[in-house]
C-alpha cells in the first residue's frame, strides 16, 4: 500500500503544530523563562527594545554639572552637586590633607547589597587606596555575619548572639538598628573575635586600633583578649543619655581581639572595627536583599551618633540588584524612596561626599535562548542618574565602565571567570577588576581637582 500521501499530511500536521507552539504564552519555571519553540527564528525580525528612550529627562541641577574631561578608557564620575551640596570635592580635599602629611583618617563607607557581600569589590578598593594613602585594617564588621565563612579579609568568629537585620520580615525593631541596618542582642556566653588576615589583600594582618560599638542603658561588663594574651575586664557605666552610642577602644599592635560579653542588660550591639590611626579606613555595609530605600529608616539620632565616632569623608551607595526587573520600565517608586534615603544620609553626614554607583550589567535568557542584558537594568541606570541629579550627589556609571551591553556574559565566560553563572553577581576576581576601574576614576577625578585648585591659587 502506498503511504506517501499519509506521510505528506503527517509532515504538514507536525510542521503546523511546531509553528503554532511559538504563539503559546511564555512558560516560567522557578523564575526562569523557558525558551520558545520558533521554527522561523533565523528569519524573524528582532523584537523592539523595551528600554526607555535615551532622552529620559534629567532634572536640571541647581548649578552647573561638573564632569571631568575624560581621557580614553576611563568612565568619569559625574558630579551633580550644587554650591552647598556634598560634592566629590569634600573627599578630594580630605585626600589632599593626607598627601600633605596630615596625620588623619579619611573614612569611606560603602553601603550596598549582595553585590559587595563578603567584602567583594570593597576589599580591593580598600587595598588600592591604603597602598596609595596609607592605612590598615578592614574597618567596621557587624557582630555576626552569614558570610563570615568565605570573607577572606578577616577571620571572624562569634557565638551567643540574637541577630536582627532590616531585611527581616519579623521581630525587627527599626528604632534599634545601627548604621549597617543590623542590631545584635547578647545571649549567654556571647563573644565576637576578629583576627587580621593577609592572604587576600595586604595591610590587613594587623592594625593599631580596635573598637566595639554598642548602646547601653545599664552597666556593661566586657572581657577583652588582645593578641590572645591574658583577658582584661572592662566595666562601662550606664549611659547618662538614654541608649547613646558607646565605644570601647583598644590601641597598640593588634593582630587579633576577642570580646567576651559578661553583662549587657538592655544593651544593643552594632559591631566592631579593626583599623589604623591614620590613612584610609573603608567600611563595608552590605545587606543582602536591600534596595537602599531602607536607609531612610535608620534613626537620625543613631546616624548622628555614628558620625561622632566615625565621620565619613565619602559615602558610596551601591544598589540596584534587588530593584531591577527583567523588563521593568517604571521605577518611580524607587526614585522617590531613594531620594528620601539620600536626603537622610546627607542630613546626618553633612561633611561627606556622596557617590551613587549605577547598577552593573545583569543578563537574562530570552525566549529565543539568548543571553542578553536585561532591558530593565538599562532603564534603572537612567533612573539612578536622575536620582543623583535630583539629590545633588555624584554618579558613576558602573554599567558603562564594565563594558556596557553584554558585559556580564563576557565576565562569566572569561578565563578565569570574573562572575558567577547566575549572570548577576561578580566573584572576587571580578570585584578586583571593577574596583580597579572605580579607583582609576577616583584618582583621575582627584588629579583634576588638584589642577583646578592649583589654578585657582
């Protein structure tokens, strides 16, 4: 029997079915869009870009925008500061004092999300700045950390603590949180120990100052073991002002320090620090899952108290991973919230320059199975630049600096790899690469600043 006719019709039916599969709705499993069946993908025209137009209007700054004339290969910092704002000149002037031999500390705070978790990116930026301007130690460290096991810049051990973070869904008291968005309550036999490390970066194996920061209403008794020597007891009386920030200070050649908490009724702990008495101190305030909007909820009194102990010359804001969506177009809710957070930070740290980093590249798999930059990321970067302009702070386009469209895919597939296979987070090699780009931009801006100052004189 001749089945040629049946074969022909079966082929037509199969081809028709495959063509019709393309018009089925997109299938999403565990947040990932499955690749669509498209028999005509090679001849089908490309889809319209979902990005907002490049002409998204920036709010006019209150005074002329200062953008250094960039040489090739550098993504310069854009300063949208007005005449009374917190521009990069505040940070550059502090560096000039170090260059002139003044024995002082230049403090930098980097607030961010999981992109800088474990001291990724900030470890290398810290080392580059400390090598040039002096300084030692890792700076501020929260009492406990979920990344302590793989943070290579400090050996961090702890026990006996109840930990609370701003991203917790329950049992978090906003009024108690410290500058890092955390607070810690001592339980029985609570301790925290820090030991300097030198395997990953230099200038971290020892320092000259160690601090423990907390707020107490009742007396506190703490045992301190410096360099694993005999423990010494420290008694801190009750605070004269209700819950004000207190600090236990140790000085000397410090390779390790252990704080044992023996009495701490009604006491809230924030963190410890290892640093030098001069040069650069860089604090990493990473908070997994944060968008940056929660910064506005840190009590003003608390931030001003931290300013009295740790006055910052530069505050860097690195956020966006928890804001960007695959095809997000409108981020006005984030724009409003972030402007409030920046205004809050500016009010509490009036001597600090504020630098907002644009979110880095992030890739997703299209319905056609291609890895491309999320359109929502490109839209968010434009919003972040608007935020910097409206808030009169500085802006650095990390997306552009790392290579722009498709940069994350290149970093993931580099040999050796510079980013993880989630096509979102960098690894330590990638952190060093990006830190080098920001360091180069900061130093170029600093040199331009010195030239302007010399010309003015």
